């Protein structure tokens, strides 16, 4: 086969051979892609031919669009052809790069943001941690969040205590957190909703005052900061998601950032079955158990939440693009805020947290109850104009049927969370959008509210 084969058709023809024959063709495939310049040219040609799949029509605004391109595809192919695809040096390199970006000492990559939450909570309960959390301990969480902020607490025997949201930022306020503190409270788990930082000055002071752990579910807020310090670096740890629709992607994937050496070691051990394999004190521990084969030495309970070098190869490219992508999200939000300002009689627009740098995972807003406008009618209209919508995250999660299945603590009323649940909407603000898409959104609002009496 010559180098003028069409990609990926000849590659697929080889790959579809009987599996027993594949090793015979591997050298041919490797030779085909040995010249990375040729590979790049083939990829660019193929990508250009499929460009329409990556472009958004001017009259359509999906919640998300692909942010990867030829660079990521080339990196993924190079990893596949290396045959080193499971967790290895590319994961470790990406962890170092991410830690440097976020401003933490350690970063531990996992297979999803939800796994990051479960692993972080599990590690904080490990006997290898100083003063670990114990079953029955209370953890303060927001009513407005994604379910896998709360589920890990329930799954591991902790008691979530749910507090109301602030209507301007959709986040927990320090006052709401303080009202929920009891002698059993051991941790606060915050969630900067859709990229908007929480009041970290107030929350951090509160945790220090009451000697509480602070864990940040930052899966919706990668790159957001408060007072110049990145979200996810204020507490014992911060979790992040690299799902397809998030600020950057490894298609599926996640990360936990921390400055705590002990926590990082437990995370690495529990990430992979409780092994000692990636523990910083591996040799010291193995010396204590000389009668065990060090390759299979388990010192903790664990999971298989390992990420792959394939994911990390994509992530390394995406991380370089992240600052520009976030700046673009902010620019989109600025245009939309300016364009929707005339309709504040009908909708309450979002407010960026004071001292915060908002990265706009999406554009959330509330339909004002007193306006007479029905949320369902506005959502249906926007959808009819090609603008994809969702409720604001999970709304008031305590209203979800699953909350009847486990014990949880109530703190006050959920007046604001209920308003968000009933009247909240968000649509996309992502790198695939342009000012033209913002103008389409504004035009749709003008059309809808122009019909209101």
C-alpha cells in the first residue's frame, strides 16, 4: 500500500481484517503513519472534508459543540500507534501540566468528573488520612447542583445536609452554610454553578473558624477564579470534569487537584485498586511487607478510575487552548448580557460573583414569576428557533424522587432553590459560537417578548 491511500478508509480496511491477522498488518500501518508530516496532511484533508460536522449554522445554538480538531486527532492517533494507551507517562505528564495551570502541587487524573467526586470523598475517609471522615459525619452541600456532588456522600455513608441557593449567583452563600453547621458537621462541599465562583473569602473563613474540611466540586468551573486564585485550589481538593461539553475535553475524564501530599497519595492508591504502584512512598511501604510480591501489594480499598494515555494526549492539547476558549466564553456572555438587558422586566439575568472570574459554562437566567411569562413557553419558543435549553443544572435536587431513598439533612427552607427549579433556564456559551449566534439568541428574545402584553 502506498502513502497516497485515503484516510481513514484503508486504515479501516486493515483494522477490519480478522483479529488473528492484525499483527501481520501492524508494521504496514505503522509505516503508513511513520511520516508525521504525511499523517498531518491526510488528517487536514479529511478534517476539511468533514468540517460541516464541526460548524454550527448561524440559526442554531446547541448546548455544546466539538472543541477538538486536527491537533487532538493527530495526538490520539500517535498514542494509539505507540501501543501505550492505558495509564502511563502521558497521563502523568498531563497531571503535571494541569497542576501547573491550576496552581496546585498535585493533580490526579481519573476517568470522569463524577469519579473524581467519589474518589475524593472516599480518600478523605481512608484510614491513611489524618482525622478521616467517618460514616454519619455531616457534609454541607448545595440544593442546586448535579446529583454526583451528593451521591458519593450517600454511597459512602456520610450525611448530606442541603442548603438553599442565592438567587443572584445560584451558589451557596456563607450565611446559608453557617446556618447549617452542627456539631456533626465535618466538611463543606461547594459547587460554583455553571462557572460562577462562590464567595471564597467568606466560605474559606467560615471553614477555618469551624475547623471544617473544604472540598470543591469545580466540574463546571474549570479556569474560574476568585481574587486571582483558581477555583479548586482553596480547600483540601478540587474536582474537575473533562466531559465532551465542558470547558475542555478528553471526551470523558476528570481530575482532582490538591496541595496535600497525603491526600494525593491516597487518591493515587485508591484510583487503582488500592495498589502501592503510584504511591510516593512505594519503596518504604513495600519494605514493610517483604513477604508480598510488590507488584500486587494493596494497602487500601480502591476503584478502577484510571484514565488512559489516549485521553491524556487529547487533554494536553486542550489544556493549551483552554485560556483562549474561556476568554471567548466570557466575550459571548458579555454580548448576550448587553443584548438581553432590555428584557429584565421578564427575566432575571445572572450576576458574576464579586471578585470572581466567571467562565460561563452556560448562560443561566430566571423567568420572573411576576412577569406572567411561563418558563415552558419560553423554552419551547427558544427550542423552535434552534436554541437548545435546559433547566439550571438539577434545579432543587431535594425535589427529585431519589431523595426519598436515603437520609439527608434539611437546613431551612428552599425558597430560592424552588424558584430556580421552577423558573431557571440556561443555554450554551461555548467556543463554537460566534457573535452571530449571540445575535440570533437576542433576536429570538425580541421576537418572543415583543408578543407579550
